[in-house]
C-alpha cells in the first residue's frame, strides 16, 4: 500500500519522482542546465517509449494492469486459504 500511495502522489504531481530529484542533483553537480520543470519521466520517457499525448492513457493502463494483478493474487490467496481450510476440516493433511 505505501508504494500505491507514493505512486499516486507522483502521478498527481504532489511529490517529485525520486529519479527527478537525483537527476536535478546530478545536473547541478555537473554544471549542466537544469532539468525541465516536468521532471525526469516527462523529459526522458514521454515521447520516447510512448507518444506524449498518451500519458493519461498509459497511466490508466498501468494502473489497470497492476490492479488486475493484485485482484488475481488476492483471489489465488483466498482460493488457497479456502482449500486449506477444507483439508483441515476433512481431517486431511495440510500443505502450507
């Protein structure tokens, strides 16, 4: 959950991405011009990996993918727990 909160804070621009902080520090230390205000991802990733206009769609797709993977993991966990409870109630051996 902390990673989710951190990701939402970065996506909504409440905090900077850690890569943005490191890039700003490194550029200042090297005497290079500052990073554009949009940050590391906007400068190095947007327009390279996906078109700039797709940012919201990419964020939503990644969110949906992560949410679906969590749902599947939770479903698997519940199924294993249910199957384990059945084995115990039937007097069978329980494999943890």
